[in-house]
C-alpha cells in the first residue's frame, strides 16, 4: 500500500501513467536494512560479481550496488510463503521465501530483470509477467513456489499490456486484465488448469483494470474510464459471468473530476464490503462500500493529507497510510469503535506496508539521509541482505515557494557544510501523478557527492497535495509544471543557494519530458539539460505509445493530436527544439512503450541538423533498466556530461 511497488505491483498496474515499473521499483526498494539482523537474501552476489570486494568504490556507486529488497508480499492462506524483489545478482529479480524454514531461492532469471510478480492466495504458485526486454507486452507465466518449470498461466490469451490481475483462493480462478491497441481493455475470467478457454467478461475502448476479487470469488471489482476521463476512474462490480452487480461513478458520466479506486474486498467469505478510495473532499480518503446493499460508510478521518487503507487479514480493522507534505505515517483504524491509533514509525517515508495475521505490520521505510529497511512493528528488521551496505546521504530540507498556482513544495539537499552559490541540479520527478518525498534515492545522492545542490519540485500535477493540485496541469500540459519549476528556480538563485550560471535541469520519464520542454521554452534559464526516457515529440509519442497512455494523453490535452493540434504543438518539446541553446544529454530505452524511441530520434535529428551540442545514449531495455551495471553506466554518463559542459 502507500507509494510502493513491491512484488505484486504489476497486478495493480495497467500503464495508466508514464511512471513505469523501473522508477517505481527504484523508489520503493532502497539499500541497506539497518543494524538488526533479520532474514537474509541467500542467492547471488551483491551488485555485480566481486562488487563488495572492490576497493575504493565511491559512495555514489555503492548506493546502487548495495543489495536492495522490496516489501515482501505474502500468500493470504499460506502466510509463511512470501515473494520479494532483490538486486542481489546485479539485476532485479523475484525471490521466493519460506519463512517457516528460512529458505530463499531466486525465482526468475532474465537478462533485463523481472519485478512484476504475485503469489497465489494458497501460496502454491508464483505468477510473473513475461515481456520482451522491458517492452511491457507479454503474458503471465507461473511456476511452483518450491521451484519447477515455468508455464503459461492462462493459455489462450495472446500477449498484451497488463491491465491488472486478481487470483482466487480456490487455486483455479484468475481474473486477467489486458490492454492492446486493437481492442482497448478486455478482462477475462480463467479457470486455470481446467482446459477451458478463458471467458471475456468485460471489453471497452477506454482504459480499465481489474481491482479485486472477493474472498469467496463471487464478485469482481473493476476500475474503468468509460466516460473518457483517464485520470478519474469509476467502479463496477461484476459477477463471474460478467453481469453487473453494482456501479459507483463520482464523475457523473465524466462531468465531474472526482475519481474512485479499489482498495480491496473484506477478507471474509460472504462479506460484500469493498474498501475504496474517493476524492469527494478534495483529497484521497477511504470509505467502505457494501456492494450488495449500496450502503457507504465514510471513515472521515481527521488527517490533513491523502489517506489510503487496506484490511487487516481478519477483516476486523484497517491499516491506514497517511501521506502529507512529502512524508508518511501509519495508523490502525477500528471500524467498530471508530478509533484511530498511530503505529510508531520513524520520521520519513513509508513506501509500503502490510498487516500480518499475527497483528504485526511490516513496512518499507527510508528517509533522504537513511537507506531503506523492511521493518516490523515487532521490533525487528524483516529482510537484511548480506554484503555491501549502502552509505547514507544528507537530510532533505523543506522549502515552500509562492507560485502562480499556489504554494509549491520543494525538497533541497546540498553537500554537508557547503555554502552557496552552488552548481544546482533540478531533478524533476516523473509521473506526472507522483511526488518526491523524504525518502532515500541514490540518484540525487550521487549529485550531492559531486558537490551539487539538488532541488526536487512537487509541481502542479504532483500527488499528495490535494486533488486540485494534481488536476491543475490539464490542457497546458508541461507549461504549467515549468511555471512552478521556474518559481522555485528563482527562489534558489535569490536565496543564494544556486549559481545561476551552473543550473542543470534533469529528470526521467515525465521529468525527462519537462527537461526537454524546459530547455526549449526557457532557454536562458538552464545551463544543461539531461533527460532520461523522455517525451520529445508529443504527436509521434502519442501514436506510438501503449493504448492506456493514449487515453491519459487525451484526458490531459483534451483530445487527440488531430482534434486539438494546437495543444499538442504547444506542449511538445519538438516545437521549441530550435530555441535550445544548452547542451543536452538524452538516454533512451529502445523497447520503451511509454516514451517510444522513434519520437526521441525525431527530436535528436532536429538537434543534429543545426549542430546543437548533444549526446544520445540508447540501451537495450524499456522504460529504464533493472540492471544495476546499466543504471550505474547511465549515471556515470550524466555526471561526466555535466563535468565536461558545466562552466567551472
């Protein structure tokens, strides 16, 4: 829950954001697990072979090479069986963990890594998504928990982009969401191993996804955007034959910008209560919807930020996650007494949490200064991988800047004891529906190690500051975010932090898009631009990207490139490429379905046609890389580019 994607995240990720699994994994999984010993990752050598024995590795590289682990997923009816992600071999892969025996094994092994997996509720099977070199187009496979050959999990379903997955407790039922350019979204009910063909129970051109399957397998919740607003989903509950049981649509057919999300059915047979998230008071909050009676129980928690929740395993309470101003905390909520009790966690960010059957809570925690740890409320560290430990970094400082759309929250790091003006990196987050937080991140820490200040801006479009802030970027896409970044840039200069002649604009995915748009629309503001997996030519990107992202772009810009050409033109970095004066470095995955390579090539050709200073690095993966050596190579290229082109 909360911000993270551990194993199983792909079961709830349908590509309805440019924030890809690689960035999610990097933010959710941090190195070093703290001083206490828990279970250890048994397989593989930390980082690449011999990494822990190499003398003289710089701290920035150690942070990437140190073994990382995600929050473990566990089987609902076999809680001693868990699944987690680790980079112990130098590539992010799935690992099975039998808590009773302590045995661990590497479950997947692919050249470009695997992070998208989920355990069946009975703990018998590991399901994982098999794509080709990061293109996110493939099929679900499964293997026995104790090891064995992989097999196609649902024969009869052709490759597609995933649109979420739910598995039944009977060991046979699977609800599989698919997305293709030809069909839009389809959802299928499969009786695994029966020999029966999967049955299609839902189809629509607009984006949708599987939300959850009820405890007894009799109800299926889906999120859909049939009304055409890909940023605000409505809910429908189906029977296994596809007939509708209940509907909930806060958008009123697309006329109101209020979204809903599925948080999960009550874990009790015959219980028709569905925990959902809503935005009716301008932020995300949970409520309980009885899909049989239509009764809604609003929790109305007195917390100032966004709130999410999930059921405790016995259905008797809710684990509540509260996110506010780039930090988060946990609570237990008792529906019977309506009592909210804080669960002690250190200051910083809880990137994921899970309530265990014994009542304890496991959570993935970090701060900007301290690497992440999978901890438990019983006082121990849950997973503590052996080998190299990650160095820490410097704490983050909060800055609030008045901007054209309201107060902007920025997070600042700078070398210990340094005084300005400093060369400064504006590291812009992706999404755009995401936010930077007080959590550990190896990328910004690398810049700090090299003497740079780092500023991260939660611009309009970011989550965590209310619905109006997130929804504000529509139609003037990119330009609104850059107005906020410009306001923080001005603060950084006038405060004495930043040297105006040594300012780097950088980011990945949507952050890479804003980088290229920024160096074109604000050519005097930035000394260098460093963009990873960016949108560079918005029209071509729209035509080449995965279908779910086309729906998101239609929502953001108000139509297709043919319907609103002036908006696509105004928001496309290609429009302003001839105004770019700053040297530009671009890295791109050749198999990227979110920011496809052809539109990047179009932009680069325009730079080259006028001999603009630029460098391009293409690599054989998708929307980022899950290979540690590859990620280090990219960071080294970025640091070297800055060293060569930034004034001394």
